[in-house]
C-alpha cells in the first residue's frame, strides 16, 4: 500500500466523517483518560434505583459523573487509538449517540431495579432479549426470499432476561430522539410512550393461545406512513447488484472488494488465508440445503470493515465476498464477520442464566447471538453462524441489500410519531412472543404471553405509568451523563492548548 493509496482513500470520506475522525484523534491525543472530580456531584434521578449489584457499581461516596467516565474509560481501554478517537467523537456529537454507545450503563442502572418487580423480575418473565433495544435497532431487513420486513436487528447484546428491560430501553431511546428532534411537549411525550406500551400489551394479547407471532411480519402493506413509504423506497433500492457495485469493483472481470471505499480496508495475505481456510467449518454448521450448494461459499475477496453501529465500534470485523448461487459476477454474496465477546448485560444477569447460555452454546458468545436472532428475528437469515478465527469467536451473517433505519427526521409531529410508536411496540411484542418456548424451549420453557398478561391483569394503566416513569427519568439521566462526558472532553482539551 502506498501513500497515494491512502491519500485517495481519504478523499473518499465525506466531510462529516472526516471531521469526526480528525476531531476524535485530537481528543484522544489531548485528553487521555477521562476523569471528573467528586465535587461535581451525583445527578442520578430520584426515580431510578442505585446501579445493579456487580463490580461496576459506584461506591456511595463517588460521584455519578466520576463513575460514568471510569466505565467509559474501562470499556474502551483496549481499542486502537484511532478507533477510540472516532468513537469518542461520535459519542460527543449527540445524546442519542452516547446512549447507544453506553449500553453497559443502562444495564448497571436498571438490571436489578426494584421497579421490575410489579410486572416481572421472575423466572416466568425471562425470555430472549435483544439486549440493546432502541429505535435505531429496528430496521428494514431483506429476508432470504428477498422480501423487505421491519424488525429487530443486531443481536450482539442479546441475553435471556426480564422482558421489561427491552421495553424500557426502547422507550428511553424514543424520548431521547424526540428531545433531540425538538418540538414535543411533555404531554406529547407521555402520549407517545402510552402508545408504545399500550401497543406492546395489545399485541401480546392478540397472540395469546395461538401461534400468530410465528408468522406475523411488518411490511409496507400493513404499516402506516411514513414507515410504509420508507419500506417501499427501501424495496426499490434494495437490489443486490446495486449493493455489490457499492462495495466491490471488477478486476479482470472478477469481483473483488473496492479498497477505495471509505469503510473497507485490505487485509494482509495471512489474514485472508486464515479466513478462507476457516470458512468450511462455519459452513458445516449451517442447515440444508444451503451448506450443500456446490461452489456457493467459494471465497473471492476478503476485507476489513471499518465502521458499524455505535455499540460495536472497535470490534474486529471482516467482509467476505463469496461466489453465491451461480458463477455470474452479479449474484455474489457478502458475509459479515463480527468478533463477539461477553455482551454488555452479561455482568448484570443472574449466574444461573449465564451458565445456561454457556452450556447451550459451549461457551461460544457468537453462537449466543445466533440463537437469539433465530428466536427474535422475523425470518432469520439462513447464513447465521459462528466461526473461530484467531482465537476469537465471530458471528456470521449475510450483508443484505437492505438493512436500513427509518430517518429520524420523520419524527416531525406528535400524530406521526404516535403511529410509529405503536408499530415499534408491536414489533417488540411479536419478537418477545416468539422468544419463549416457541423457538427456545430448552432455555425459555415458559409461555410468555400468558405469564405477562396474568401479571398485568387489569392494571394496564399502572403498566403504562411504569414505562413512562422509567423512560422519562432515565432519559434525563442519560442527558446528564452525556453532559458530564462532554464537559470533561472540553475541559481537558482546553487545558492542553
């Protein structure tokens, strides 16, 4: 690789991405570890419990701000400097980016909350959870039959736990997005949260004592505008050849990854060889008929992927271009390999649950994400699997033509958001209803719908009030934590100038 190569790659970056990268490099070089003095005080909302019992719990004498920044330092300590720089820059950019990047704070604060007890907090309300459920992790997804559905995506933090934690995190993310967008009153916020939790309950009730949750999907034909418009447009753009042309180029008539793409880097020959030689072991774990397709998994090109979601920034990630169904250059497939470690919720879930997951997966954290996706996802990807590479477990899935999030600028009016909140509540409810004994009987032997509805009974308003209480108070806490993070960045930067 030459300096000219890297210069050309740098020119491919858009202005915002380059600005973030340079800002992040400056921050890391100037501020080092983040620390805040105890004199700044604790800002925890009175509606929230103290963080969960575990090693990350802050001592009572320590300020909330100091503890938060210590957690951020610890969680990102092993990241390469440039990637940590990029991540910190994005975290500083907005409260919602900070929220997405610090899921471990949410779990420390709420995993053992006494507020769970009224409607859960028992073995009978444990199901597969998304684990990092926020609005931007509900996406348009291309299924194996090339349909476009709207559902949960990105299961890196999936665990088995109390269903309310997914609902609470989704509700808090919605409030953060509304406040970032602006123009919504406190009454609007409460009404929208009621729509979310009410839709969740109503949808669970609609699939009690039947198997409708196994077939129900959310598409352009059964969702309101602007979501239906978004799904129609996504379908129009979700053409495999179009995706391939964005990520690859042709060399001597054969597709390879385009290393001038700003999110793709070449890998050293030994890395590419290791991935290629390990792929058959992954293929052997797949279901028929996919694993027996002759020539389908022939490797054509390997690349390192640079960017992903906020929570996974810094995790090793690779793209693998494979031949696909035919020898045509226009039906190639792209596999997305992502290193998997213990998820953010891991220290905060019960030891017996952790042991059950480890036993079911033979200690493979990548397989944990596969089992969760098969339980929670709508029409899960048939390429889902696990791969051992460089001593690390990697999850494998297909990079499909459509994997897009609804533009949050669509959150433009209370009426429009209320309709979307109803869809988000229904999407989560259907996923949770699937994630019990219907798909994971050995790990989740309960009938979730019956357990939940029995606990709520005639107290639907109390249930909605609990979601409002947690979402509104936790959104306030996240804003305070983000402010502390940003203040320290500014202070340390100024002190070095």
